[in-house]
C-alpha cells in the first residue's frame, strides 16, 4: 500500500444498531476499491472485517476491525465497529481513533436503539457524521421515513444529499440534491436520467434546507440568499464541508450494500465532506515540561502515537493498533512507551486489512497502522521519542458489571486458562477476572451474558481450554448480635504423650465490622500460660475464615480469653488451638448469629417512560428507591440501594424492559443484616453440603 500524507487521509468509523448493515457496507467499499475480487457475505462468513472464528460462527461483529481503502488518490481508514451492546468497549475504542462517523440505519427497521446510542457517542466525541440508510433494495425500506424520524429526533441539521428513485417497487437510481440531477444504475455504471415527478417536491424541500445551511456559513452568503441569488455547486460544496466538519449539517444518503449501489457516491462524499486529521485537534502532556502538547496531527512535530486497540490472536499473533498523533513513523524507529517506561524498536510498520497485515515504509500523522510484537505495550499506552516524552489521555471504556463464577472443567488447565484470559483481557478491556478468595471463587466480569458466553467459546475454540460458568456465590458474612460465655476442654489420651487444652471465653459483638475479630485476654494467676496465647489467637484466625452458621467469613466478633487450665506435660499449642476452635463454634452459635448481606448503591439511567417499570422491578428485587434525578435527553437517573443478590441477571432484564435503552452502574455500599428467609436458605444450603460431606468444593 502507498504512503499517504495527512491531508489525503480520512478515518471513518461505522456505527449503528446490530444487524443494520455495517459489515456489508465495509465489504462493498472493499469490493469497489479493488481490495477483494468478489464480495463476501456475513452469512457466508467470508467478509474482510469479520475474520474471527466466533464472528463467522455467529454472523455478527464482535471486535472492531480496520479496512484501509484507497480511493481517488485518498486513503479512507474504514473502522467497522460491532453493533451489539455487549461489545460497547470495542465501539468506544473505535470512536477514539476515528475522525468522523457513518451511522448506518436499516431502511426497513428504521431508527433503533443502537442508532441513538451511536448518535450520543458522536456527540460525546464531537465527531462529524453521515447517516447512511442501508437495504434500500428491500421492499418496505423507506428513506423518507428515516429522514422524518431523524429530523424529529435531532432537528433540522439532517440534510438528505440524495433521494431514491424507485420503479415497480425496485430501487433503480437516485436524485443528487446538490447537483439537481437524476441518476440510474445500468449494471455497474451510473447514467443520467430525468428526475421523476414524485421526487420534485421533496427535492425542493431538501434543497431549500441545504441552501439555508449554506447561507448561514457567512454574512455574504446570507445576504445573497435573502436577495434570491443562487449559489454555484462549488460554493455549495465548500460551505457544506465547513458545516459537516463542525456538525451543524448531517448529510443523509442511502444505498444497497449487497448490490453495491450508492456506495460509489458515499466514498466520494467521504473525501469531499469529511475532515482529514489535519482539521482535527489532539493534545497530550509533555512529561518533561509538564505543559500541554498540541500534537494536532502535525507531521512536522516530534513523533508520537497512541495505542487505541490490541489484537491478540492465537493464529495471527499480537498487533498494537496505533494512531499517529504527530510526526512521521518509519520502520526501525525506536519509540518510548511512556506508560511502561521502556524503549522498543518497532521494526516493521503495518496497516491491517481486516486480519491481513500489509507492510508500509512509513505512517504519517493522522494515519492508523499496526506494530507487531511490542512486548510490554497495552491498549491506552502512549508512544513517543525519549527526547519529547508525550502522554495522551486514555479513551473512556465502559465498566463491566455482569459477572459469573467460572471453574475449569479440567483442574490441570488452571494455568492455561489464566494465561488465555490474560491474553483476551489485553484485547478486550471490558473483560475482568477477579479472584474472590474469601468465597473461594473466580469471577469473570463482562458487559452482558452474551459477552461472557463468547469468551467461554473463545477459550474452547482458540485456546483449547474449557471452563464452566455458574451462578456466583454472594459475599455474605457472619456476625453475632448478643453475648455468650463458653468453655471447652480439649483432651485426648491415646497412650504416651496426650493432648490437653482448656479455655473459658466470652464472645460479644465488636464495634468494628471491618475486622474479623478482636482478641483480648484477661487471664489471672497463670491459669493459661502466656506462651499459649498465640495458639488461642491462631485458633480464632482459623475459625473466622468459615463461620459456623453457613461457612461464610466471620466479621465483628470480640473474643476474650479469661480463664482455663493446662497440664504441665500434655498441654501444647495444638491442643489450645483446637480448644479455641471448638469454643468459638459453640460461643458463636449461642450469641444470636446473623447473616450480613452486601448492599450496593445502584444508579439506573432510563428514558422517562420506563421509570414506573424500573421502580416496580427494583421493589421485587428488595431494592429501596432513594430518588430520581432528571438528566439530558429526556432521561431519569433512578438512585436505589439493593442487595447484591438482587443484581444477578439485572443486565439482561433491564435491556428487556427498556428495549436496550437502559443503563446501570453500581458500587458496594455496606453490609446489612439479611432477612430471616435469606438466612434460613443459606443455613439450609450449608447443612445440605455437610450432609453430602462435600464442604471442600
């Protein structure tokens, strides 16, 4: 692939609802530009961008991929992002690397939740955008309906650049609103035609809207507009480029991905109207001077880049996808990783064409490329020269809240599973592995049930290790509410040296629930020698790991050793430890033991119309609604406190109740006494395990 300068580069991300046609749009672009000689299909699993085995099997995008397309002397880096909500981390990475977006809307399905979420992302990152309506060759696809709905949602900034021409229910051509010309497809060729009568009224409306937008770009244009003058096509295009780049106009166009219709004009419009990196800003911190460093994709400044995504694939290896923020990167450059404090020689430079690395001699500022085998590099790291050390802010990635417990099917695979999950975690920042040692379980956090299911499938198919997902144990804790006074004598005689330990202890609630136990001794007259006190404390340490009631960790118990007795020959540390363990069990169960459950502070953001359903559902989950606060976009933030047990499966239920429009976050707040029915259920479960003699899971 040729080397392209900053002004000849466009970085465009494809966004939209799952199934709206992003991957097939990328495929038709690749086909038109000559990357592939035949168009692949998502259903056949042979597209350029969906190269992963899981993607091919499931027939939807799971990870972001890049397809650099050469078009009319320009390079368009097409970034194909997934549409399903479980892979939002991939979308956030893609948006951080893009300079503009195409929001793909299915012409038949119309505006969906993913369309609105894509718009919100573009607003957040201030991305210029196009709306592309796909599937126009399908019956019942309505470009006009999408235009009306988008205008109702986002105002008059929506500007149709093309209008469809249909004959006998077939999509046969388009009207160019700017040039006021009709065009028909004949095979792969486009030939001029008359504008149909039914299009003329719409054409006038669309053209008036465009002229208003053009007039608002300068006082001179505004004056000419009010004087009834017409603008030349060149003036219209120049003004519209300004409007599109600042987001005040959002062009709407349409086409058929499978028939490659409308894609040619879309590629042309990307070059004409979307900004090159030199028209966008990017800044970091110069770590030597502590000043803001305005890189701004300037090729004449010191080299710097940002790793926006990592690919770790057992078959193609590890690649760090970078965006060059300043300077020109060349093969064999030495770059300094600011975050890891290491220098690495980058060797060869690549651009990724889906899964296929293509070697290039250099990458100019604003371009997207890939570096192979950077050992310490991770997504979010900044690369620069040692002389000018630049640190860039990391992209905001969503926090995973859905979690499951996982166990290896084969215990011999524990290390392999750990390494495989670490590799997947380098690639997917929304996947987290947590070792919950208190409850003896390994937890896998993701963005939803489907996300976790795909991780398990990847482990099996790509890393050849098998894990089982199960409902996680809730991190209950045990404590006492009353006082008890017990004694226990541990005595064993089996010929020869015996065992003897005798303790009298008081147990009471401690003031601090943060600590498992508080140990004090009030022994007088040497009833228990001092050298056995550590053994008594060791007995307490062992006892609080698994409580006597339901085998959960114990907190907030004060234990006082006040008396006892010993044998000059038979007493030992072991004997006093065992006596303490038995005394603790007895004393704990006599002091009104209770189960404590973890409580989370929950925030649920939903459109106004869903608040009643959400609050009703929270009540069913034993949640307490604390209040509601209105937020932007006609949404409400419902604040509540809820037991952690009530959050299991909440991600799926919330999406189901709100059609995917709801979002939630939570954090641990405190422990509270569990209701008696919850306590009885956990105690019964413990008794059942004891009966099965299966305590050591």
